[in-house]
C-alpha cells in the first residue's frame, strides 16, 4: 500500500542558497526508496481553515520505505539544508486500498462500537 509524505511548508522570505542546494540533492536520496514527487512547493487553495505556505506531496511504495528514506544517512546529511531555513509540518500517512469505501469504513466503526458496548454490558 502506498505511503504519502505531506509537508506543510513555509519558507520565510526569499529562498536561500541552502534551500536550492537541498532541492538539487534530495531527489538522489529518495529515488533508491521509490520516492517520487506528486506536488512540490504547490500553491494551495484553502477551502476550510487556514494553510499559510505551500505543500509538498511525495509517494513511497510503503511506510517502511518512506521511513528508511527519511532515516537514511544520505537524507540526514542534507536535512539541515531544509529544516534550518524553513518551517515544516511533515507527516507520513498510508493510503487506502483499492477496495476502500467510506460507507464500508463507517460500518466497521459501527460494528466496533457495538462490540465494545456489548463487551461492556457483559461485564456487569
């Protein structure tokens, strides 16, 4: 199952040389782990809430590969080029499978709530 990296990115002021050096080097660190960019420094259209800044969206084959990339010595070497000069909120999140349906997910939650309630009633 694909894993996605989502970075809420803010670059105070004008991008610095270090920001550009990071961009020039980051692709070589992600490629061995199957990382590919789906959006980078994309302007966002806020439809709810607030989102100052831009977004970066990457896809990895799975969570294991995404974490291996982030923790790799090659990436850790260039990481300060980004983190010292930007503000980021970054997450990794697994995608849903091809058969996912929100209504089916709601049914699973309802069943779990009912099972928990039944277990609570049987403990009396």
